[in-house]
C-alpha cells in the first residue's frame, strides 16, 4: 500500500506537509512529487498511470486541474485538496468538486491536507486492520 | 462488501437513483435509507455505526450536515453528494466540503450521484480485481 | 435560567468571549464548553439533551454543523454563530442558516457573538422583567 | 402569548402561509400584517412598538431591512425569513443575518417560513409546558 | 444647498473622510452625523426628515440598512456607500443596492466615499453653474 | 428637464419600459435609445455628450460597461440599472457599482428600472416643486 | 489557417453551434470534435498536438479542464468557453480563467460561443487582410 | 509586431511589470501606457485606434471597463487582466469576461499578467517562427 502525494506547484508544499505529517503518524508509505497538470502534463500522466500507488492525493490552487487530470488516467481513488491562492480558494474548490459525471474526484476542504490524509487512511484501512485500530485510537484522542 | 446510500430527505431520491443505477451496473451490494441528520439523528447514528457497510454515500441539500454526522460516527469512508435545493447547491457543497480537520468527508459535485457511486467502486476495487476490470471496461466505453 | 455556550473548537474562544462578556453584563448564568459535532458527537449530544439549559449558543466555523446537531437533540432555542475561518465565513453562515424545514436554528452574523448573547437575553427576558429592564437600559445607552 | 407575522410585500404571502400553517397547528395566536420597512416605515415602527406581541416574524426579500428595522424598535425576539426574489435569496439572507452588534435578528434559511414558526414556538415553549409537549410530539412524528 | 453625511458607526469615519474631503474641495456645505439605523432609529428618522438637506450620503457596513431607512423618510436623493466590514463588503453592497421597487437608493462602490461625494456634486451642479465648472475642471485634471 | 434612457441591447427593453412607465406617470420628458458601449461606442459618446439631458439612465447586463462609459463623457448624474442576463445579474451589478474613484455611477438594484426612474425624479425634484409634490403623493399612495 | 472547435460533452453542442455559425459566416475553416479532458484525455492530447490547427476553441462546463489541458499540450492560442451547467456557469468560468502562470487560456464569457469565434477571427486576421476587412464590415453592421 | 500594455491606474503597475518582464524575455516590442476608460476615455480611444499595435493587453480592477472599451475601438485581439482591488478581484474578472456577444475580450486570471504576456506571444508566434521556438523552449524549461 502506497500513496502518491502530488502538488501542482512548489508553493503548495505547506499543504503537502499537512498531508505527509498524518501519513507519517499512521506509518503509511508514500512518495511526494511536484507536477503541474498544465506545465508538465507528461509527468502527471506518467505518475497517474503508475501501478505503484493505491491512492492519489492531488493538491492544487486556482483552476486546480491536477486532481481531475490524474483521475482521468487512473481508476484508483483520487483525493483533491483545493488551495487558497485566489478568491479564498473558491476557484480551486469548484474546479476540484465539480468533476463531470464519469470520472470522480474526492474533494476535501480548502487547504485541508489533514483530511486528505485521513480519508486516504480510511480507504486503506478497509483492507488493513492495523490502520483501522490506529484510526480508532486517533478518533478517541480527538474526543479527549 | 456493502454500501449504504442514505439521503437526508425523500426529495433527494432522484439523486439516490443516479447512485444506485451505477452500483447495480457494477453489481455492488447496497442498502438505501432515508435519514435526516437533523430530524432523525438517532437513526443516522445507528446507521453510521453499523459494521455492515464499507462505504457510506450521503446525499443532502441545504446545510447538508448528513455526510459529516455520519463521518463523526464511523472510520469508514464517507462520500457526500451536495443537492441543489437552494443557491444552486453552493450551500450544500460548502457544508459538505468544508469539514473541520480530523473528520474527513469526500465531496463530489453538486447533484453528482453518478460520481459518488464510481468513487465508491474505485475504493472497493482496491481489494476486488473483478471491480477493477469492470472499471477499466467502463472507462474504455466512455472513451468511445 | 441558564445558557450553554458551546464552541466547536478552542480556536473559536475569541468569539465565545464576546458572548460571555454580554451574558456577564446582564447577570445571566451560563456554562462554556468546547465540543465538536464531528470530533466528539457524543459530548455534543449529551450537552444538547441536558435539561439544565434554556438556550444554546453554538459557535462554529467551516461546515459548522454544531448548531444544527444540537438543534436535532433539543426543543430549546439554538442560536448559531458562524465563524470566519475560510471564505470570510460564508461557508459557516450558509451551513448554519440553511437548516432543513423542521429543525430550526437562529443564525446571527459572522463572528457576531455579541448578538447571539443579546438574542438569548431577549428570549429569556420574555419571562424575566428584570432582564427586560436591563435590555431597555442597554438600548438606551446605545442611543447616546 | 401572541406572534406578529409581518411581510414586506404581498408577494411574500406564500412564505407567510408556511409560517401561519405551523402556528395554527400548534394553536399559537398571531396577527398577520403587510408592512414595508421602506414604503411604510411608520406602520412598521407602530407594529414593532406594540406591547401585544412576544415574538416577531419578519419576512422580506432583496435588501430585506424589515427584520432589522423591527428589531431596532423592540426588545422582543425578532426572527427574519429571507425570501428568494433575486440572486437566489443570497441578498436577503446577508441583509438579515449580518446585523450590526447591538441589535440582534435571528435569521432562518431562505424561504424557510416553517423554521421561523418552529423557532418561535421553541421560544414560547420556554414558558408553556403544553407547547413543549406538542414540540416533542412534533419531533417524534418527524422521526417516523 | 447642504448635504448630510451620515455613517452607521464611528468605525466608518475613514470612509466619511473621503466624502468630506471632496465636498470641501468643491466648497459644498455639509453636516456629519453618526447614527445607526438599528441602534438609534429615532435619530436617523429625525435627520432624514430634516428639510435642511438636499442630498443624503449614508455610509454603512454589514446589513447596511442606513441608506434605505433614510430613503424611507425622505424624497431627497440618498446615496449609499457600502463599507467592507465582512465578506469584502458584498453584504453591504447587496443590502444597499437591492432596494425594493418604490424607494430608491443610489449605490456607489464598496468603500468608495469619493464617488458618493462626486455623485452628490453632479446632482447639485444641475442647479449650480459654479459647481458645473468645478466638475469640468476636476475631470480635466484627472485626464492629465 | 429631460432624461435619456439608454439600453445596451434591445433585449433590455422590458427593463426600459419599467423606467418609462414611471417617467410618464410623473410627466417627465425623456428619450429612449439603444446603444451598446461595446458595439457602438461612438453613439454612446455622442449621446453622453449631448447637452440636452439632465440625467442619464443606462440599462445593461453582463459586463455592463454602458453606465460607466456614459459617466466618462458627462458630468451629469448617471444611473445604472444592472440586468439579470447571467449569474442572476451579479456580474452587471458589480460592473456598475464598482466604478473607480473619480467617475461616479449611481447603481440601483438588479432589473430595478422603477427605482432608476424614481431616483431620477428625486434628483429633478430638487429644482421642481411640482415633482416634489407628486413624489410625496406617490409615497403617500404606497403607504396605503 | 484552421480552427479546432472541441467540446467536452455532446450536451455542449448548442454552444459549439454558436461558434461554427460565426466561423462559417467569415469563411474560416474548422473541425469540430467532442472530447472530454477527463473521459478521453488521449484524444484531447492527440488533438491538442495536431499541427493542423492555428487556434483551439474549447467548450466545457463544470470543472471545465478541457481548455487548460489543451493549452498544456500546445503553444497555439487556446480560447475557453465556460458553459452554464451548474451554479450559472461560475464554476466553469473560474476553472477556465484561473489558469496558473505559465500556461495561458483566453476565457470568454459564460455560454458566449460567438465571442470565442470572433476572438479567433481577430487573431487569424492579424495575418489575413481579407478577414480584417470582413471584421470591419461586421463591426460596421453591428453599429447600425 | 508591437504590443500595447495599458493599465487603468498607476496602482496596477505591479501587474504591468509581470507582463513586460515576459515580453522582454521574448524580445517582443511594446509600449506601456496608463489610461483609464472612465477618467480619460479619449486617450483610451486614441490608443485603441492606433494602427501601431497588433495586440492589446489591458489591466484593470474594480468595474474594469478598460479591456472592453479598447475592444470596442479595435479589431485587434484584446487581452484583459483583472486586478484584485476589491472582492478578491471577482468584480474585475466578471466585468472583463462577461463581454456581450459581438465584441470579444480574452480574459486571463486575476492578477495574472504573466499569462497575458504569454497568450500575446502565442498569438504573435502564429506568424513568427522565432517566437514559436522560444515558446517551445520556455515550455521545456517549465517542465524541468
């Protein structure tokens, strides 16, 4: 089980860190890449088609095509994190959430890298009882 | 593997049908329930805590608390479908997408029940090679 | 007569203080709690079902389910205060205001803890002539 | 105990009917008036200052000043119902919700006359055990 | 010819100064008042009914009822200046612009006190050739 | 005293009729023209520079440059009426209201031709006692 | 000189027709294709890389990645037409306009296929005097 | 081949610099002017009618009429750059993008002067093989 965390621009790395911090905490294996759907579509396509990853977390601001473009090249779950670069991130949220019927992306909240990681872990936990237990502990701690 | 499709109100059933049509097409087992997070929170909690389901698809309009309330009671993936009841569905989209850090919901597009089903299938396909094949065929047909 | 002031996150405490400052000024008894509808729904439910409180003031940002979830568990008046965490608070305002028919929440303005307290006092003053007089004095002072 | 239901324009009467239908169901006494804050401010002021009413429900679209203007002349609770005349009712919702600190209005959802009535009844039920019982029955029925 | 510049709160005085700076420049006589439509409606009404003023400039943020309430009490032109207190001023702009048919307010841009003053001068210049000449000079200077 | 009512497109004529109906009612002289700021700027400029008119009412949808372009060529008051062609008229409202400091336009509400006419009459009434009386009668009738 | 008109979905064909009607009128050669950036990215890439076309007109609703994805694969001008499928087309407009620095797309208005065609012709006319003359005639006719 | 970069106000010069930096990098000849569509329409018209320029880049905030007014006076391509002065630049984006059918403007993203320059170069490159090569190198560098 491995996750790809990909951001559209190096300027999104503060959001990527919120993702990897949680993945580290849960001991989930991952790679991190910078690849823009618009500036480097070949790299995005190559990453999306990699058989290595179970879940993709794509972080992008503005027109935020990255999660959708990845989703176009894989049948693995793709989670999109809209980044607040302009308009408070409303542009990125709409771009990520409003995917056309047929190619789904799972949108989390604006700048909410933490929830992208947790959603990923919930997905991976369906086939991993250790992750399930860690998730339950994590939830338990939040309650305290 | 079983999915719960839950809508906040009977008036959301046209969206639920878009979900179940795709689940049927892929032969995924599911239950359908009507349960409002505000009018019947006990039922929502009971459903959310059921061990029977692997993925939850929650359909709701307006303040659309349903997906988040389910997510609060489970560590299984929860997919939220915002319904366009007022303001073109912007209210529901923001309510579903803007979850606080710690409890994730996967938002799909406004009224986009089809993508909620496909995202569910992508998640289930991680541990089911038959679903993976069907997904690849499905994508192939879309291309034609 | 007692009020519960509950915030979804400790980071909302600057708004809670605007509430309690006014309640103190009017000599209204209250408790303050931190309880997230998503991270600690059991606590929220327990608080909402307490017979001790006449009015609930629920403070929350983002998808801001807290006021609605409290309202789902009580027939006492629930006042929601949207907090400007993202998108200037528009997300929280819509989540709080756009409740489905059947379970009301009284929304006040974004970050407007003061008005949540004053609305509470107006409600309590219906059965308390001393509060009515204080409210009239308060209004009188605002005019000066 | 008596409620004033006031609408800014005769064209809002379909929303006023949603209010009065619920008030009738609960046996709450009320008057209905048409009075525009802009076209007939004297009437609005006279109504707002009437000692006869315990709660005001003010229904208005567009710039929707009615609830706020009533609130300016009373210390009784004022509930505002935004009407979707333009922009899906976002204009009216913001006008009603974004009251300045000092003079509260309780906003309910766009076109949501039903919740304005129920919120009123919750307020009145604080001093009326019969209304409390009816509210609990009403909630019970919603669950079914 | 005299203008009343009225702001809903002392915190709007930086916008009022943009107005009076231009009125001073053109030698137009004016008074400045602080009067909230919600906190001090009697004062607002008294000012609006004064025969002394030819044009009213009303400055307000949030639900921004001030220009409309003045317009309700006068048949003199009322110019409203929305202030960016929350949501970038969109709430105030909609409240001021979306007046109901029958009682007009002239909205200028968010925080745009300068244009409120210039619009006032254009109105007064219809019956004052000196102001017309000054306006033409002012425009000429802007071109340079 | 004469008014120019100019619309950006023939498709705006239903709004122009709301304007002229009120001007007729008050016996105010006017011309009506169709002239697009983008398709026929020369005509717009020529009309704007005409000495014949005291007030301009400019009706436009979408990017709605018409009122601003007229204002650029005259020091007479210009009233802009945003038309709801797309996005509920929000685009036109922002284009008309958000004029840069230096060249004012008076924005009225979306599709609110009636208020454009009444604002015009309020302006003209400053120098016409007969119009003042008619306005007072008009207001009186609205109250009834 | 040849133009590619590509729409993301067959349901956008009413907008494509507005484009081709104008291209026909000016005698500009073009092809029309249906190709979704999400459902058929290979086809989109192949079309974008074709040496045959001078200008691309890409029509898409919702998250509207099509124009940006084409732009990622070509250095020819790409014009994006947002379609009003949800939220009045605001989602598509933001997706198309808010491209990241480095890969430009030229956004025209929502559903405004006509302007996409005219912008294309203006671009082609830079190297074609016949098109320039036709454009001048076209403008002349609009003035009449 | 020459480009005119025109900004509506000196305060937009930080955006103009993003444009000229890229034009310099590609060795494209240009002039820079400050000219407001509202404060100095004659200058704007004169510039727009100049035969000297092949492409116009117009930078403006607020109601942002500049690109449209230039487009009204030329059949050369006009690129509009919305500036975030108020409301995060949404007002300027809508004003620039929502041009009426018949007179096109090419909108780029909010504050995105870089893309305005690159779009210009893509247009000019259609008739200049050296620019085409430089564009391909530029793209190649972005990939690295």
